[in-house]
C-alpha cells in the first residue's frame, strides 16, 4: 500500500517544476523612509530618511547584492492620484544610482499595510476614499519614473495587508498588476500575503493569490516569518518562553515553501530576524536560511538602518563591531539549491506531502492525502494505518 502511495506522490509532484531561478541573492531591509508612522507625511531627513550611502556601502562590503527599501505611500504621493513628491523621488533615485555600479539590486516596498492615511485616519485601499485605482495610479507613476534603471529588482505593491474587510486583497493586487504592466513589462511585481504575510498560515489567508494573472509571468510571492511566541517579530517573550528550538524557523516556513512548490510559484521571505540578546537564536536563523537556500528561495533580513538605535533585531553595525546576527547572514549571500533536504529527519518516514495539503510534523506521523487524491486510492483501514 505504501509503495502505491509513494508512486502517486512521485507522479503528482514530479509533473511540474518549481519555478525559481538559481542563485538568487539574499538581501537586507535598510529602513528609515517608513519611520515615524504617526508623523505623516513628516519632514524628510528629520522624521524619516532614506538609506545613506554609508549604510549601503557596509552591506555591499559584506557581499550582499539585494537591498529592500521600505517607504510610506503618503510621503511619495502626498495626495492620492496626484503627482509624486520630487524630493522623495530624488532620494529613491539616489539610492538606486548608488547601488547600480555595485551590482546591487533594489527592491522597493510600500509599507502601508493595505491603507493610506489622510489626516489621522487610515483608509483601506478599495474604499470610496482611497480606491484601488489610487494604488494602481501610484505604481504606474512610480514604474514610469524608474523605467531608466536596470538594477530595480521589483516593486512590492503593498507590504503586509491585513483586515481588508470587504475590500479583498486579491482584487486589489490583480488590478495593480494589470495597471503596472501597461507601462512596465520587465520588473518583478512582489505580492505580499494577506494577514501580515504570515508564512505558517499562508494557505488559510493567501491561497487565493495563486490565481493572480501577470501577462508577463513575473510575480514573486512574499511571506514573512519570525520565530517568537506570537510570530510578531517583537520578541517580547524570550527564547524559552517562546518554546523555540533550533528548527522553529524551518517548521514555520514549511507551509509557504510547500505552497510555492504545489503551485509552481516563485517566492521570497521579505522579513525575518532575531534579537541579539540571546545567542541561542543564531542556530534558528542558520537552519531557517539553510532550508530556504536548499529550496532556492531568497529573502531580506529585517532589519538595518542607522535610525534603529538599540533595536535588538538590527544588523546595523556598531562603530567598530558587527552585530552577532551577521555571523550567520554572511554565510547566505545567494541561494544554493539542493535536491536533497538537510531537514528530512524532521518528517517521520510515513509523513507524506501532497499538493494542496500541508501538515506539520507530528510525533505519530501518518499518511495523509486531500479528498481529491484520497478517493483515487483503494479503501483502507484509516484507524490501523494511522
């Protein structure tokens, strides 16, 4: 019986390749332009700032070739549907220009969580006040503005949308993709998952995104993954209270990786990070990145930037000293795909992955299949086999 099941899995999974280019660079989120969220729009170089050349140079010297630049929509476009703010555009262009000769790709990420602030009120994109066309308008203008650059990695049209209510994220994303492709047919479009892009709950909240259509077939799906107790990345609970092990990151990202493989999609992990106050987190990060690398999925560490000050997740260097996390990060500058997983031991021998189903490892193991596959198998005694 088990031989039949294994044969079915081989046929199902072997029929489609995993769409991902080899040797993809890992990156760093260099923050600052999205700071002081309560001060919108704020004053450039006072309340917020784009990465300095020195910030970029440090990570370039470390060997990184991808920089993610978070920004706030309201600062780059002070009035929805209006002209882009030239001072912000000039700073974005400065960053891209500095990165160009260093062979660094730049990913631009709108950190608005599915909203646009007017006064002291956040309006969900899709509402009558801030429409989907407003978001599309922004990205058409931005793509047009940056069309002369060759080192733009892509546009993340919205980071961590959540609680979108009746204004579903799928429809908003699809309309924005369609609009961008009227002016830009070369750059990747990065689609963040719903529910804060949570990796472990990806199928529950973001499965529908597999139906997005890009006429240029150049979408990258972005999940976020932290290792603390409540998945937030705040690490209010320490290593022990979080119930962490060295494999916590691997287990949490598995559902997203499985989803990508099931649907032949490209993916990235746009945020992950660990605090510098407990060295036990380092093996968690190491295993996490090794697992991603073997599956040819890249990501951008959260975070860096000179304005972070004492932020424990930061990898912005001290004056004469690297942060502890860099010890791990510099080992993963590009993906190194492998047909064999170093983490197969996490799954019992009887554990079975099938399309459209993800189950995390359990102590009892077992053979599982979705209804679409199950009904094709011979009847079996479920109680005895599990």
